[in-house]
């Protein structure tokens, strides 16, 4: 019995080790899919030649997060996976934002450029300068790690503005399901990555990422048919109004028809000769 218990425990721990190695590879794969998830959105922007209706905040914050995580990975040893995926992320987000700015209305374009200047030049520059000036070695890694944890929370909270728009408009047109789905998978994978390597600066924010992703998917299923239902109701109301208009027109024609029937002539209207001849 003791041997069997030992075998069971060995199997369990072996599966955990295999799962940890599996998460190290899938974390990057799913993160890559998250970066690619907005492709339908930017295809729509390219096709319509306008970014009106879409928001740039999630992509600006995502670029800032990827840049900061890239800096954190360079400071930390044995973080090749974090380096590679965030380098790819910086390239992809830069392409997205370039396309957004190219097709954005003037007000949205200026707002996006201000955000880029604030986050990816101002904030990133301040964090790098402070970490280099105030900390060394492990303390520097820890300091930048805390910054990464806070910014990762901001990345996952960035779609809150889109979620509010979904609730207000009852439409999921500007919140693609694929992005929410892969964001949830990504948060789950990177949570296990941080948990197994004991990097809680990576693990903890992804708990919130998982929760935000679940909420977004719930909203999607709640409102995905709301727009279609509204269009159907609008068409039905239009058909009813048209029917009422036709009925009113028919009634108007009938009233006109009856009013045009000649009324019987009165005695005063008859000619005098008709009276004398006894025709009346």
C-alpha cells in the first residue's frame, strides 16, 4: 500500500513538473495569439479607412506594458521567454498603433499621440531612470517588478472603457470575443508560469487578468444578440407604422368616395315647369 501511495505521489508530482514545462511554452504561444487577436479589428479599420468607433487606449497600454516587461526581463536572469514574447509584442503593438493613427480622425489621432508620449516616453523613461539611480542588483529587479505588476493590472483594466461602452450601447461591435478569450487564456498561462518559477510579479496581476477576461466574455454573451433584437424590433415597428399608414389612406379614400355621392335634390331645386307639369 505504501509503495502504491509513493507511485501515486510520484505520478502527481511528475504531472505537475510536466505541466510547468508545458506552461513555459504555451504562455508565449497564447500571448502571441493575444497580440494577433485584434487583427480583425484593424482589418475593419483598413477596409473602412477610419478608426472611428474604436479606442486606442488598450493598445497604448499594451505597448507600454510590453516595453516595461522587456526591460524587466533584461534585468532578470534566465528570462528568455519574457524577452522574446515582449519584443514581438512591442513590434506588433507599434504596427497596430501606426495603422490606428494613420486612419484616425484628427481628435483621436492627437489623443493617441499624447498617450504614447505620456506612457511610452514619459512614464517608461522615469521608471528606467529611477530604477537605475535608486537601486542595484536584486533590489532593482524587485523595484521594476513592482512597476510591472501595477502596469499589468492596468493592461487588464484598460478594456473597462470598452466594457462600459458595450453596456451603454448594448452592442459588442467594438469588443471582439477572440481578444477576450485569448486574454483569459494568456492570463491563466502566465499565472502558472509565475507560480512555478515563483515570480509573483508575473503571477499576481494575471489573477485579475483572468477575472477581467471572464467578465468580458460574460458581457459578450449577454449583449451579442441585443443589436440584432433591436434591429428586428425597429423593423417590426416600421412595418406596423406602415400598416397603420396604409389603413389611414384606405379610410381616407373611402371617406372621399362616400362624400362625393350626389345627395337627392330638394323640391326647391326643381324647375317651375316641372312643378306645373306635375312631375314632382
